[in-house]
C-alpha cells in the first residue's frame, strides 16, 4: 500500500522533535509524508495545552485536517490529549487519542489500524476507509507516565533537536505540564551521545538540547546535566550546541563557566523568569528569587559578553497586582538581557493558582503584555545594533531559504542574518559555517544583511 501521512504539531520544540521522529519511523515503515494536493491516509496531531488558546488551536487543527483529508485515520497525541482525552475523543473524525505514556506507541498503533482497515475493505469498490467507528482513547494518570521516548531529528531544518529529558517534578501553581507529561525522566548519557554521533555522521552541524526541565536531567539514571554537556562537547563533527531552556536555579555557575570555555556550546541561553517580583514568584512556587536570577545573568555577561539571553515572562497571573507588575517591569528594564518571550496567564483546570485571590482582567493582561513586548523590542534592537555594520566577521551556520538567491542563518550568539548570493552557490553554502560581516537591517527588520568575509 502507498500509505500517506499528514502531520500537524503545536507547542514547544520538544513536540516538533517528537513529531519528526514519529514521521521518520513511519517513513521507515513505508508511510510517506503526504504531498500537496494528495489525500492522507492518516493524520497525526501532536498537541499542546499550555494555555486555553493552545487548546482552541488544537481543536481547530484537528477540524481542519478532518476536512482536508476525509476518511483518514486521525490520531491525536500530546499534552492536550493527555489532559482532556474525552474532549478530544468527542471531536468528529478523531479515531484514536494517545496520552503521554502512549506517545511512543503511535507508530505501532497507526500501522496496526491501517492494516486492519485494509483487511476490512479488501475486495470492496468503496473508498478505502469506510464508515468510522467510535474513537478510542488511551491515557494514563500522571503517576503512571514513566517511559522516555527518544527523539533526535531535524525535520526540514538545519539544526537538530536532541531530546534529553521529559516530564517535570516542579509543580508550579499555574502549570499543567507535570500533569500532562509526568515526572522527570531522561535517557542515559551513553544513549544520547550515540544519537549525537549519528547526527554528526548524517552531516548535522548544530544540535539544540531540548526537554521539559533539562536542568533536572539525571533523575532516572543517576547522572547530571553538566556531565552530559561535557560528554556531548567531545563529539567530533558537531560544531554547535544550544541549550533550549533551563531553569535559573538549575543553571549552575559550573555549567555557565564550562559553556564559556567549551569547544562547541554557543553563547546563547534561554532562562525562564516568569515574574520579576519575588512575591509573585512565591505565589507561583518558583524555586528562586530575583537576586538569584540577576546573578545568573550577570555571571553569563561576565564570562560571555556577547551572549544572547532570552527570558520567559508571564503577565497577569492571579495575585499580580499593579504594584507587583511594576516591580517586574523595573526588574526587567534593569537586566542586561536580549529578548523577552511574553505570555499572558491562562487559567488551567486543576492548578493550584485557581485558589489565589486577585484576578487580573483580560484588558489589563493585554496592556501588561504590550508593555513588556515593547521593552523586548527595544532590547533586541539594541542587541542587534551592537553588531550591525561591524567590520568584525562572525561565524554563521547557513540554512536554505525558500527565496531564490537568499540564505539565512544564525551567528554563534543567535543573531539572525540574511545573505544574498548567486543562486548557483546556495546549495554549496547550505549547512556550512561561514564567516560573515554583518551590515544593516533587512527590509522586513527581522535580520541583519551580511556579506562574505574576505
């Protein structure tokens, strides 16, 4: 059978890496990715449930795929599937809902169901997939989510994403991730090093280390994140590593110091702050205060002055008064960070935050979000401005572009650049690290135009 699959992923980089792995495994089993204009035999949706908006986007994506691929087998997995399996199963067209513990079984179950349907319709002149039966859903309680699904893949991008850890033991009052993904667990350093070696053999140059709470690495193997970093740094062929996101209390000074002098770890950090007010951090049950966060930022700047530092912030959480938000804004203005990733608080069923007094109105959330987004724009422009029109070349990993004669890429410190070249040489430069001189902003204002260093 010429089986074809369509994929749709919502949420974090970890979800995208997992979907890519599922797609690769199905490809190896003879199920190819659907092409434009074709009808898929199976649709796989990997969902997110970090906010109410995310839930809505998941439902919209499922409805759209059902319309686009009538009669296809529709399988839904991910966080939304784990948290609200009955709700997902009630969506018309959905055949199978798999929770976090069953995500590693997607390929096995898809192949079984496809073969089962072929058997049911053998010899018939009707469409391959006849009338659908009621959907099944398989999810486990959080305490039963124990398996670790390995994932290392790049999808259609130059960078590879290596999943090193899953789940979280931090029960922050606003968050459902521990419920959706289970307790902290990880692969062994030996297995992860082997996956990274395979990336090098495939020609991969850069790996992004991903997970839910990667600084907590080692809970199931008795190892630790710093040791993993050191072992990955030894692998020949991988020239760049980036740490996707790491809790400030788990980003030890030893990790910062090692990265600063390492062979391949880039000056690039993403650290969740969530609030710049200690009172709100306590309401959130975060495991640090603003003094510790400031220390981490200052230590990074001391050792890696050029580092890109991204920061997550949530506005409008329960208990965030006007004064508490003012403290957050002042704290962020005083920090030498590069960019803010701003999220408006969304109430999640089953979280402890629902017991906190003082609810922030949607209008105030929107206002606070805009305030911090404007601050983020100022910080990012200032950061890029330090390197624009410079005579000093920086190494850039080039990535293919949809636009003919144009390549994009990122410097070691995560500045996005645009390179205009003769179309005949784009393939030779793709997935190579070249030294570029950075110029001014491009027309869209989302990258610096660069030229090849002489």
